[in-house]
């Protein structure tokens, strides 16, 4: 699978003002959606050139809220989240096709309607895909911590990434970030608390070890069983 930087050139910011980039972005997303069966496509967020930027409320006006999960894995957290939020649509991003296919099978089995999946590399610039003020809640669960210093550039939560989700968040949007790796969650805390657009809702420097009634992902359960700590950072868009 091609990452966005590989598909359209390294270090190029995807801008909707650039028609060539917009066309390439559309081609990639449309091509990826064709990789699924006709039945599976019913659960995939559709993308056509006329859809950019994507207005979720216009296309799914039966829902009162919209939640973005970045890196849904095998979908166990996503399905439970959808059950808890029947009046909201979950947009689940995952870069591995086989994980989405299995998630869709479980979604169909449990008759859950309020999830749409996207086969998408999480390094993309979301403001070039979704309209401004699209989401009420954004979630990242236990991303790769890239512990070696030389690999820190691959970490998802950076100042630039935070800026990209700021544009698609409403005022008051809740952002949740979870990790079991203390140095990473500490760096994430620094990024959030140095942003003029976000604030830690639990107080400066405060992290949680658990969130009441929040679904557990497979990875969280695994770490808990191993006796390891998990950390949760919650921030609100100002």
C-alpha cells in the first residue's frame, strides 16, 4: 500500500488548492475503495471527486455526532464504541485491508450500522479530506511508540499532526490519546499543553490510568493482563 508521501512525492503538503494533488488524492482513495466486495463497500466511506472536502453531516444527516478513530486495528474497540454511541457515526481509519475486512464481518454479524471504514494511511493530512468542524470526538489508541530516538520522526502525535486534526474539529471536540509507553505519552502531553488550540481537560500535567465505561481495545486488555500501566490523555479544542 502506498503512503501519501510515496504516492505524490515526499514532503509535499496535500492542499485542496492544488488541483493536481486533489486529483491524485481522489484517485488513490477511489482505487482503494474498489478493493472491497460489493457488500463490504456498504460499510466503506465512499469517495468520489465531487465529495471533497467530505461533509459528513450532509451525507449522514441521520446522526447527531461524528467520531474519528485513527488506527482502528481489528475493530474490537470500534464496535463497542459504536454500541455506546448509536446516535453518532464512527469513521474508523485503518491502513491494513485484512483488518478492515474482519471488522466489517463482525459489524455485520452484530448488526451495527453506525460505522464507516477507510483504508487510509494515518500520516495523511486530514484537513484535505474532511470539511472543517467535522468531528466531535477524535481517538488514537496505542499507536506505535517508535521508542528509538532516530525513529521519533515516525510518531503520529506531533505539532503538525495536531494542527491537521484541529482544522477538522469543532470547538469543544474531545481528543483522546492512549499509550502504554511512558516517554511517548509524556511527549504527547508536552505537544498538547503547548498548543494554543487544545487544553488538558483533567488539569495541566494530568494523565489517567483508565477512563470509566470506555471500551477496552485488545491491546489495552493485553497490557493490563501483563501488569503494565496504560495512560490516557484527554484534551478539548478551545
